[in-house]
C-alpha cells in the first residue's frame, strides 16, 4: 500500500517494511496495538496474518488470533497511518469455536 510517498508491506509475522522505490526495502517496527496489549478475547497480543485496508479515511488492520476460550477469531483495529498505532475493537468480527479463522481478507463491492 502507498501512504504519502512511501510503500508499505506487512508479512504474516506482523513485520512491516517500507520502500520509496519498490526495490530497496527497510524494516519498520512490528505492528502493535495502541497500548501494546491483547484484545480481551485473545490469548495474547500477537497479530497473526495481518492485512491492512484503507477504508473511510482509516487504516483497518484485520488479523486472527486464538481466543481465551477454545477456538479462533478475526479482529480489527484502526489507525490514521499504516504504521499505527492501531486502536483495537474489543469484540471480534468473527468467532469460530470449531476449526480455524485464518487469513482474514475483505472484499468490497466495486473493487
């Protein structure tokens, strides 16, 4: 994704990279929540399988994590910049008790 004159890339381990020319990449900070703590439903503060979309003038970070109770869930957090900090929602978007909720991806009509 491009923000101002910089391109950003995030990997499955929540590591962010930036580039001005798409050839030379620098390591940015890891993605973290605004207070560096997990959502109430998650077992830890790790962000797995992150995906970032710019929607309604905000950067939306979609991720999955294990729930404190058995199962997986997909959560969302928002920020004004792709590098954060991200303010998380306390409730998951999707909660699954059996199987896995992996690799969140959104689809928007007309895109």
